[in-house]
């Protein structure tokens, strides 16, 4: 990540951080936009909101630890 400014993923249950220019950490969060109920399904290891851990994703975020 080249940006020095990180912000929380725009999907409410998600706890991942993304570059300011991005809105979501994954396609799962992008598709779930507006759905604030239920666990986050991004699958990133640092996301404390739950969901199944995935091997890889289309975007590699820096997650909250």
C-alpha cells in the first residue's frame, strides 16, 4: 500500500483497513454494501467481525490486529 492514510472498510461489520482511495477490502464487502447485519464475510485473518478465512482475495488489505 502506497497511501499513508488508511481508513476502515465501508462495510459496517468489517474491521479491515484499506487505503483512503478504496472503499472496501474485498469483493465480498463491496457486494454486501448496506447490509449491516450478520458477520463480515471478507475472510481476512485480521477481521474480527467473523466469517470464514479465505486463502486469498482480490485485494490484500492491512487488517486491524
